[in-house]
């Protein structure tokens, strides 16, 4: 008979399916110390995935649409919109690929260059498979047929205030050039709901510069309620996966030609985002989101 303590532990940290563990072991080409060349430690990643599964299934109650559009094998680049002050969007996309994709795919996220400056958190991210978003790192992982998560908006996307939510910021062209060079399919993803988890009303720029971070948001609860105010609101999150894009273009083509492909990806993300918001009254606030019906 299962003890109450074990039942509670399994509720918060349910075990992963054997095929998920197998997929993680396949991705990680570890050395004798148990780490891969980028610092991934499979045992740490597995524990983190188990712990985060509760957030995915119980707290944010994630719903996915079109995840079967992600190629089941080979290299692929996942390109979502970025939002929510803290990177829960990347975590939820990675969990979707582990828990719902058939077969499961372990995701390597490209993180901002300032992440290594964060004590403890940077180590955890690295051991869970996240990599500094350097083009060489991305190229090497793609050539190993891995699943890469790229946020072309960077901190411009996560640092938006609530009054500009779901307004996609500028996309660079680097991710498309890498996809063309490595002949990698690109899957656009719309993340809807994360903008509301931390409704930022203002960014304290001077404090961000002092702390060496991109932004310090002020929400209705933070910093007023202290650490409690940093708890994300339990908004239901939806992830929409668009059709995989493949192009036959020279990776050294002029910026104008590459920008056409970037705009294609951005337009698809915008379209899917607006479709979800249009059928979710809980996300529609008149006057705060131009172009979306209230």
C-alpha cells in the first residue's frame, strides 16, 4: 500500500515515462564524470523535469495544439515568442516536448549571455541542458541532430510591461541563417498565458543597471509582498505549434532576403497568438491589446 508521504511526493514529482529517460540518455553524450561537452548532467536534468512536471500539469494546466507538427527525429529549431519576466515559457515548451511529443524530445535552450553571472541558477540551468546562446554552440548542437529552443526576441520579449503584452519585439536574422546553414526545419510556437503570470507595470531601470540584470519589474504584488510577490499567477498556458518551415536559400544571402523568412516565422506566431486570445475572454482586456477583439 502506498504511504501518504509517497503519494504526496508522486503528486508533486511524478516519475517520468521510461521513453523520456531513454531520450535524455540518448541526447547526453557524457564523459566519465557524467557530463556532456556543454555541462548537461542527465541525473540532474531528470530530477528537474520531474519536479517541474507539477507546474506543467497542475499549476499552469498547459494545453498544447499541433505538437505533432514537430518532426519526430533529426535536428529541429523551436522558435516561440518570449514573455512573462521569468523564463517559464521556455520551461513549459521543453516540458511539452518531453511529456507530450511522440516520441519525446529533450530540448536544449539557448539562454542569454548574462545568465552565467547568476550564482546557483546558472549552474542548475547548465546541468539541465541549457546553453549560452552563442552561434557556435547552436550550430554544434544542430549538427548533432538535437532539438534547439531559440527566442529571437531575447530580453526584449520578457522585459515588456503588461501594457505591451503579446506585442512581438524585433527578431534578429541569426537563427534563420543557422537554420539555413545546417538545413534545420524551424517550428514557430505561440505561447499564450505567460504574459499574465507576472503582469509588469513598470521596470526599475536604475536598479537593473545596478544589479547588472536586464530589468527589474514592478507588478501589483512585487516588491510589495516581498518573495511572495515573486510567485507567478496560475494562469492557464497554451502552446500552439505551427507547421515546420524548410527553405532552400543561401545562408549568406543578403539581409533583405533572410528578413523575408524571419517575417514569415514572426507572422505565423502572431497569427496563432491572436487566434488563442480571441477565444479566451480571460485574456482580453479592452485598450491594452490593440487589434485583439474584446
